[in-house]
């Protein structure tokens, strides 16, 4: 209801019925003309005054500058976002306009994340209105018809590659995985250069439908370490309720009695089943390849912050439906934690204390035997060391010019950010890419020796 009221109020402002306000209205700059015709020249002309305002070498208003000419920059697509510069830190969406490859899209925007809300360069979610879906047909094997997208800020990743690399590894593990697509893009905010971002799928019912699954099914996000499929929380204390650590994102009922019944039932099965029942029935509860691959995936990347929390679990409606896993929030991966601390490439920690499902699988030789064989096949095939190193090299070449420009814009804020300003081992873009590449090379060699 709140979103609908905001939209109506915004239309009244556009039509002149209500006066335009300051930042509280959702806008902190004079708005370009209304996008009545999403491809209309009037909106494009309205963007001319923004030019490359604030970027070195460009005036605030360049009468000869046409935003249609800035569909790409440094070899990457450019997304022009218009929104309030004083967007609040809550979960509410605010009005926005997006100009992308010559199209005006009506949208709403909000900041996203938890710890990353403190970053000077924040991640955002864009929610597009009906008829204004976002499409990028040339990237990520076709990124078209999206109702929501996420702009992932790489503020804590000087390689600018980890999020894309992690999701690509997941996608390459199996074509049957729920595929999360990403690509790199340059963002201009209210006409000013804002930096390099990773554009990613938003995990919701639209994403589920895109995968050919039931959009009316239940989707849960693990938001705390307590989402560990145990009767005890992450501190080892008994849980007050079995769905502790999860948030329901899609499906009916949204809240109240029964809203979390199915994720509670899955947790109870993992926590309570004896070994024989767990072995015999787990395939009826979940797509076992998804959950076994989750463990392999986390071990490959040393993704210790994504083995309980930072995961989605989906179940279609109806009897016989099985749970599916979808990865998320992978900035702790490939040699660094979310706060940039280094991770040891030689440490093959298996995460059993953090996730009881992993512990149950690893305790059963009839499960671990095929699972380790699967691990070996991945290392010898689609995720061979040279394949992953090739992905790093290709991504680094693709984003280098844009990354260096982003580094020039945000480098000082990065170096002085309170969570790591006392560090002496921070890298620039090229140094971090070299570190990432060396870490993967060592990690894969260690796994090659350990996984038989």
C-alpha cells in the first residue's frame, strides 16, 4: 500500500497537481521530463543537461552532450540512475528513473545489505514498474526481461571480480543449478560518475519463474548463522523456534500460522532423522545435488560466510516438491573475508560446526563417496584450475579500464574506511587481481592433492 501511495503521489507531482518537494519526495535534483513514452526524445533531451557532471574534464552542463552517446564506457554498458541523493537506510523503496541503452525505465530503488550499508558506495536494488523490465541482451548470455535487479557494490573487493566469479563457478558446476546471472556495468548517479558495479539477478518469484519453476512456491532467505538446520542456534543454545535465522521472501501464507512450517519441517528432518532415515529420505526432501554442490562450492572458495546464512532455499507448491538451494552474497570468497581480511588458501575447512546438513552428509560414507567423486570430476572438468584462472584473466581484461577509473574515484574512501584503515597489506586493482589469481592457483592445487 505504501508503495502504491508513493507512486500516485509521484504521478501527481509530474502532472503538476502537487508541488515538487525536496529530497523527501524522492528527488534531490530537478527531474528530467516525464517518461510518458519510454523511448521518447523528450526524456533523452532532458538528460543532456546532466552530461558528465562532476567528472574530471566535463562541465556540469554540456549543451553538446547527448546521453544516448554514453550507452557504453570503457567497454562496459552504462546505467544512468536518477534518484534522491538522501535515500534513507530503511527497506522502503523510493522513486527512481533508469536510462539504459536509450530506454527510460520507471523504477523504485532502495539500499540493500547489512554491514555494507556503512560503505560509502552502497549496493542497491532496482524494482521496475510493469512494462519497464530491464534487459541487457549482450551480457551474461542474455539478461532480459528482469523485473528487479541488484547493483552489487564492490567497495570491499579491489579486484572487482569476486561476486561475478563466484556465481559463474556455481553456474558452471551444473546446468541444472538455479542460475544466477551477473555482468559488470558503469553507473552514473544523477548525472555524475558513480563507479563500477556488478549487476545481478534479484532472487524472488520473478527469478523463480525465469528458471521454469513455480513462482507461487515458498522462498526463504537465510539471514543469520542460526539458519543452520539444527535445533541449536549458532552459539549452541536451544532455538526458540526452528525457523530461526530465516526470512520468508515469497509464498503463502506470508506470515502468521504456517508461514514457516515447511522450512521448520526441513530443519526438523535434518536435525532429528537417524542415519538410516536421513540416507533413505533426503532425496525426497531436497534436490541432493544442489545441497552437495553447496558444500563443494563453499569449500572451493573458502566462503565461510555463506554456509548457513547468505543462502536462499526454494520449494514449489504441492506434494512431492523438493527444496532447492540458491547462493547469495559471496563477497567472502576467493581469499578474503567481507571485511577484506585474507583467508588461507591451504586451509580446507569443511564447515560442519556451522551447518548440520553438511555434518550429516559428511558423516555418511555412502554419501561422501559419491560426493568426493563429484568434487574430483569438477576439478578435472568444468572447474579445472586453468578454466577458473582463465575466467579471472578474462574478467580482469574486461573491467580493467573501468576498475582503474573507479579506483581513482573511491580509492581514498576505501583506504580510510574504518573497518580496515589500519591495514598495511591493502592492494590496488592490479595487485588484488594478482593476489586473487595466486590464491586460486594455490587453492586448486591444494584441492587437487586432497580430493581423491
